[in-house]
């Protein structure tokens, strides 16, 4: 029987991964990586070929159980993660994002970012202790900035992780007290990660790295049952024999006394009154163990001194780290350091930061010092020259960039038809799949009439599915269209295949990463100015991350020696948030039903996350 033609096999992008993995050069590359350590440059490899190459390596027999892919910025990392989820099993790919706030800013990471980072640590911990290899390796994708931002050490993570089992005997009061010490917050109901609650013999907790909260039912001090449940409906949908509750934060809040002593030792007498008042108020709130916006600003005082711990130290032994153009990544790390240090010096000069304030991030050289000499760092590069590391020349894998069409569908269709007539395989991945399929089918139909009795002259050696699909509109056995999105296309001689994406079809990337899709549309300069002119003191507004507040006008503040305009937003309890005018896209006018005034959000709590979650559930 005839092997399924290309258009039947290519129902999903990840089916192409198997074809790539079967190429002998990929097996040779995998064998080279398996016996290598230190730095190795793999070149020449164009940008578009890097994620499919890593995916194909993950499909090799004996592939390591974990791989790390590092990009030079958040957008590149987001796109790489989305691509890898299509080349492989989506559940095998995790994004380790960076906190958006710059060092020395009084901002804490959002619950979503923190949850994603803790989820990665949790997966890596399970891989380090796994007894057997899994079928598909875990691929972690991170921008370099995420690696420069410290995390818990291995010992701290182990200390803050609680193991629960059905039938386990444990003092309930001690367990809840421990969770409070670690940084979990007692709440009337568990609605967002980082909260726990007890009602009689039922204890709920939402570990920061989990998709759903955990409910344990107790008989005295014995755990009678463990279940996952939906935070909105409260319905249980998964019974467990055991569960792990990881830490709620990426810095050791349980080191509070030592941290407070270090904070008090800072000389703040020279600071401006406003900055000193803010410092003293934060100190009081830290003493009480409160959550508040900007608490992460004081994280360096809770950590051990340099060198900090990075994600690299959590990787299972034997994990290769792939850097998408290491030179660009090291330059991005240097730029990040320069920008942060400039802000530090400016804030010291403006009497807003103690001069001995510990640096809250790692530098590139410090990050590299945490890497074991036996670890493998792979520089995926398009440059074969100017390398201090050994270079593995990718022979037998000739990836090249396909032509661009700038939205000219006529040229696109002509190019596809021409390649098909030369016997080439063509795969198109685009949200415009139906349109492309229709145009190519019309072009091919006008050139030749399909003989559904024996379409390829194979004397009947075809599958019934092949004939049926031809009747249903399959234009050519070497042509396939998939509804989806990839970052860039390529041509590979060894597969005689060209992949087209929206980058080639339209000349721009049509898709956005998941985090970008959740952000509100950015206003133009004119729209921002009009929005600000329309705001009146006393208007209710909504900050996308912090919730409902009262707008109290514009004010000018000198931060880091630079005077800027800020929106002054008042929240519940009189707390204030100052939003730079250039971040006004994060603020919108409050629109509510009726004439009643909305309830202001309390800063430093999970009120706004809880409200958004309930709103999403209400429209599902």
C-alpha cells in the first residue's frame, strides 16, 4: 500500500518534527551533543531553523529529559515557546518569563508571571527526582533577563516544599502556621494562587505553581482525601493520592528577622522625606508580614549574599542549554546591567536609594560562573567564524530563507504552484489557511484535471482515503495547509520542502504571543494625549494590573534625577500608585453599570486578580 502522501501526513505541525528527526545529520548532531561539554557552537543555522532543530533533537532516541532554550528578549522567547509547542507536545514546553519591573523599581511580579516561574521550578524538581525517563523531554524557554533574575536556591526550594499524602498524620495547626511563615496568605476563600483557608475539617490551598487549588479533607490530624477543585465553581474534578505544595514566592520570606536587620542597617537619613517615609512604611509592613505592592523590591535583603541562584542550578544533570545566538544574548545581558546601574546611580544621586542597597540581579559573568564545567552550552548561530568555542558545522542540513511576498497572494500562489510542479513539498502554516488552500487549488485545477481513478498513474496502488481526499479538494499530494502560526518559514534541501508562514506571506508577523494578546491595545500618541485631557480629578479608573482607583491628577516627580509626569491613583485605605505617563496604556476609564460608585481595590492584595478571575468565569 502507498505510504500516506505529504498532505495526509501533515495534519499538524508536530508531524513534520518526526521527518526532521529522521534525518541522519540530526542523529549525528545529537550524538555530538551527547559526548560534549562546555561551549559548542552549532553553525550555520538561521534563526527560523533553531526551534525545529531543537524539537527534532528532543525526538532523538536517548534525548535528555530536559532542555533549556534561551532567547535574547521576552518577545523572542514567547514566540519560540509558541513554536516549540507546535513542533512538540504543547504540555512539554514551559515558558520561564522575566519580571517586567526593572531593578530598583517598587513593583512586584504579577501573579501570572510568578506562577509561571514557580511552575517551571516545580517541573524541574520533579525531573531531578524522576526514576525513569519520560517519552518527550521538557523544553524550558526563557529570555536572558529571566535567568539574570534570582530565584530560590535548591535548599530553599526543598525547605519550602510540603509533601502531602492520603492517610498521612500531621498536625493541622502546625501545617497552617508553616504555610503562613513561608508566605501563603490566609483568605476567607481560596480564589487565587498563594492563598490558603481552613473550614472545619477542610483545608484549601492554591500552590503558586499549580493550575488548580488543592483541597484536603481531614479526620482529626489524618489526611482523609486530596482533590483538585475549581476555584470558581468549587467542584472537584481530580482525586489524588499525593501532592506537593511548593513555595509561594521566589525569595525566602521566612528569613524575615535577618532581612529586617539588614534593612534597618541601611543608612536612610540622607534620603528625601517622601522616600524615607515610604521606606519606613514598608519596613513596618514587612514586620507585620503583610503583602503590599513593591514588597519584592526588598527581596535582596532576604537572600544570601552573591552569587545568587539562577534557574540554571535547578536544571537536571545533563540538561543542554541552547542559546539562540549567544553573542546577542550576552549583549542583551550587558545592556540590561547598564540600564539598571544607570537607574541605581540616578536614584542614589536623587536621595531615593541607599548607596549600599544590594544589587537585585545577576550579571552575565556571574550567571556563567554558576554553570558546571560538565554542563553543555550550545550556541545556535548563523556565524561560523569568530568563535572561541569549538564549532560544529551543520553539514547535510541546508536551511535557507524562503522568498517574501508582502501580501501579494498572486505571487505566493505562483511560487507554490511552481515548486509543486518541480516535485517539491510545500507546507503553509497560517490563520489564512482556507484562503490559501482555495487559491492554490484553483490554480492547480486550471492547469490539470485530476484523475481520481488513478491520480498519480500508480496502477491503482493508492489508498481509498487518498482518492476521497482528492475528491474533497486536495490539490496536490505534496501540498498541505495548516491553520496555525509559526514565527518564520524556511526551505530545507534534505526534505525537498519549503515552509511558508505569515512572515513570508505578509512580510510581517501576524500573530502575537499569549501574553501580548492579553494586553490591551496600545494607544497612539494622539489617543494617549486625548485620554489624559479627558480625565478629571475624582474620575474612577482601572489599572490593568492593580484594579479600580480614583484619579487625582498629574504630578511631576524627580526619580533618578529625571523629572517625569505621573498619574496619581488613590486606592482603598489611602494607598497611592504613581503611573508614569508613558505607561498610560495600562490605565482605562472605569465603566460600570448604574450610578453607584465602585469599590476601590486594595493594593498589595489579591482582590483584583480575584475579580478578574470571577469575571472570566462568568462569561464562559
